[in-house]
C-alpha cells in the first residue's frame, strides 16, 4: 500500500506544475463545485490582507481630488431648453414647412442637433455678440488670445473653436426637447452665449425657410401674368357670343358666372319640379279619397282626429253617463230621462254632420290636385319645345364658358398660392420654441469637491485594488487550503488556527479551544486518508523550521493517546530537539540512543502525565545525524516500537537543506506535511515534496498551520465562530 501511494505521489510531481485530478479525489470535486464561492472568498481575503495599502492609496487619491478641486478654475454652465417640432403652428393655415421635417422624427431631430453644433451657427453667434472685435471675450474665457488683430481670420477661427468646444447639445430621449448649454469661467458669459445660440438658431431656421420660398414666388409671378392674359381673352369671347345669340344666364344675368344656365332652362326646371310635385299630390289625394269612400264615416282617421268631433264625442259621453244614472233611478218616461235622451240624439246628429264635412273636404282636395296637375303639364310641354331650340344654340356657348372657367380656376389657384407664399415669407411658421431661457448660474459645475473626492476614492480604490491583486499574484506564499491544492497538488487534511495569545501549548491543553477542535478534525482526516486507516508510523515534517511541525506532532500524539491508542511521540530532530522541553523531561537517552543500541533501551522511552502517551526525546545530539539514519537501523527501531505501541508519531526535522527527513520518511508508513499559512513558499515546498517523493514516501496530505481565520477566506463561512463554540458555552454557563 505504501509503495503504491508513493508511486502515485511521485507521478503527480513528475512535472513542475503537474497536478493529477484523481489524486485529489473528493477535495478536487468539491473545489470545482465551489469555484464561484472560492473566488469571492479569495478576493475578500486579498482585500483584507492589503487593507492598509488600499486605504493609503485611496486616501492619497481623495486628497489629490480635493486639491484638484481647490486649485481648478470654477466653470459655470448655463442651460436653455428648446422644443423642436416637425411642424410649427399654422398662423395663416397654409405656411410652408421645412421639407426635412416631413421625414423620420429621429433623423429630423438629430439633423437639428447637428445644425446647432455647426460652424455657421457659431459664426452667427459670434457676430451677434461682437466677439470678433471684443478682446474681453478671451479674458472672460481665461484663454490667451491669438497673436493677431481683432477681426482677422485667425481671430475669428479661435473664437469659433472656443464656442464649439464649450457648447454642449443634449437631446432628451423620447421627447422633442433639446438642452443647449455653454461652459465658461464667467457665469454671465455662459448665460449670454447660451441664449444667443438659441435665438440665432431660431433666426437661422426662419431665414433658411424664407430663402427657400424666394424661387417659388418668382416662378408663380411669371405664371400669373400669362394666365391672366388667357383669362381675359376667353371672357371677352364668351360675352360677345351670348349677346349675339340672346342667351341670358339666370345667375344675375352674367354669362361668366356658374354653369351658364339660361332663363328658359331655369323656368323649365322649375315647372318640371312643380309638375312632379303636383303629380305626387294628386296621387296621394286620390288614394285618400278612395279610402274615405270605402271606409265607414266614423272610422276615418281624419274624422277621428278632428278636434270638433272629439269635443262633441266627449260631450256625448258625459250626457250618456248622466242618462244612465237617471235610468237607474227613474223610469223611461221620466222628464229628466227624456230630456237627456234628446240631448244625446242631438249630439249624434252634430257628430254625423261634422264627419260628413270632413269627408267632403277630402273629396275637394282630390279634385283640386287633378286640376293643378293638368295645368302644369300643359305649361311644361310648351317650355320643353323652347328649351330644345335654345340647347342647339348653347353648345358653342358651353364650350366658351368651360374655357373661361378653366382659365379662371387656374388663375385663382395661382393667385392664392402666390398670396400664401408672400404671407408666409413675411410671417414664417416657427417650429422651434424656447421653453426655458438660460439664466446666470449661481454654482459652478466644476470643480465639485464632493464629486472630486468620490471620483478620487473610486480611482484610488481601483488602483489600490489592482496593485493589491498584482501583489497577490506575485506572492509565492501559501495562504489557504485552495493554494495548497492548486500549487502543491496535495489534499488538505486539516487547518490549525494561529494561537490567539501566541501560546500553542496552553490552547492545546484546553479541550474547548479552536486548536483542540482543529487537531481533532485532523485526527479524523488522518484516519480516513488511506483505505487501511491511520498508518501505524506517522512522520510529521515541514519545509523549514518554525512552521509548527513540533506543535502539530505533540498535539496529534496527545489526541491519539486520549482516543485510547498506545501512542509514542518520537523526537527525530537530532539537530534542534524540542520535545523534551515541552514535556519537561531529561534528554540523556532518546532516539539517538535507540539508533546506536541493538535492542530497545527502556530508559529512552519516557512516560508522561497523559494516559497512553510516551515520549522518546532526541537523546544526545550526534556529530552527524544522517549517518545514524540507515534504512536497516530505522526498520529495526520502528519494528521494535510497533510491537509496543499502536501509533508512532515522529517529529522529523525540516526537509529543506537536510537529508534527515527523506531518510526518516522512507521508513514511515505515511507523511503529514506541515505548511505555515502566509509564510510557506510554493517553490521551496514543492522542492521539498519532490525530495520526499524521490525517497519513495507516502505523503498523506498537508496540514496548514498558524492560520488566521479573520484574514483567510474561511472567515466568511463561520469557521472561526464554529471553532469557538466551546467558549460561548462556558460563557453562558
């Protein structure tokens, strides 16, 4: 098993940076699943480690931003808001519009924005404000004037460039509003120039439209003269022909107006209309009379609707009611009964006479309608003959009238269009409105101390973060378990915290301390590191001294002993031994004694106050420790110890620069490699691990020591609080 593991580890480090994913097992897969979280933790840890650098650079940047704000010349911005519509308000109802305004809205607005930025508009503004002749303009802008006289070409170009460079045009998205602003050190100048740009923009737009209509007016004026001559000639021909033929127009007697209908035609049309109406009246009267003849008198609608008959029937109903009442009280011969019966009969006679008059009136209406129809028919026949004769003479008149009408319509249209163009030229529709005029600004837009400080903080923090992360990338130290797996290609079996009071011995003896909890987790990881469980012989080493291997060895030995295993801690560092000091033992006999004795020397194995734990100190320091560490000697010593102990923990010297550790590791069942967090060098650690693998050792994994959870990437996941739960319990108790 040890040989197979050694071969696997050796293959993993065959290249300088080669890493075998299969060797990582579950740790590598877990790293893949948590890569996103790992990055965030690493970033947080890097920021925390470089907090003073980041804070210092950020503070310097903030101070620089404030100094820049205090030393910079104040710049004032004045803003005017314009509304640019595609079509202006119609004053006369027929003003010409800008042809460009009939296209796409966005294209039109963008065109107007470019016109505002144009050189020609800046030239109009400069001339209107007399900047070409006023040297004070450069003084207000705090710019050195050109070496030329005012009004020269270079002077004008300098003024226009200043106006264009300090002009800002912003189109508000989704609206037709445009903000025009000008920046300068003089607040009054900013407002003056901004308003001048707005006013000159409107004036230039109106002037451009006026110039566009000049050609149209000239062309229409020529066409009007030609059309007027043709109209006069056609009207004279029409009037002379009408006089010769005697055709009179009914419309005011003027042959030049309307359609030229004659008097005969007008009379015929009127008689035809009257005759048609008479026919209709006769038919209706005839139908009504026929209905009156076939319908009982008292059922006629006109009879029932007659007011007199309705009044008589009402009286009859009242008298009839009185009659019925008297009949109930008296006999038929009673005077009152006879009187009421006579009144009813009289009312019946009146109703019948009135109804007969109504039916006779219907008959009279029918007779009148027949007579009117016959009379009108005779008049229509007489005028029809006269109209037919007049029509043959009116053909030429119609031709002449149409020609005159055509010329008149053309002349009127041209005249109307000419008047509209003249009116529009004088009153051009304006589609540009000034919503808000520019006012003199009271506060500068630059510098803004708070904004400068904020920008300085952002820039400083970004620069500091870049420097910090560059340092992190160039840093060769191993800071976290992710660095161990990524840089060394070995799994992390445990992490021991940095002692809070720099006394690892005290924390090791406290079963509720973070150190004890981490050692317990390390022991569990070692028991699961191989298929056969914990190797009986475990060697603990590191790259260089003072990385915590002795403390880790002692803590593991204590943990194994407390778990019920017979454990021996061997101090194999025969150069700088430390185990006998930690356990307050003498160092007269120890590991060097066992190496030089053929049998196990009982005095070299010393008991401790911890149950199941024995210690073998280094013994007397030999002149050349590597000469004692032969393979046969180590096998003999470790075999003797395996017969008496369940677990042998070997505190070996560091690997770098010494031959002791590889010799010891080749005889051990497994090697636990110790790396100090934030101090271990990747290059040195990889070189040391290659030496161990070259000796055929089985490296179980790495323990990261002296880890500061408040700075490392694990702090965000509550490792520190979890390891401290015992302290909380004691506080509550």
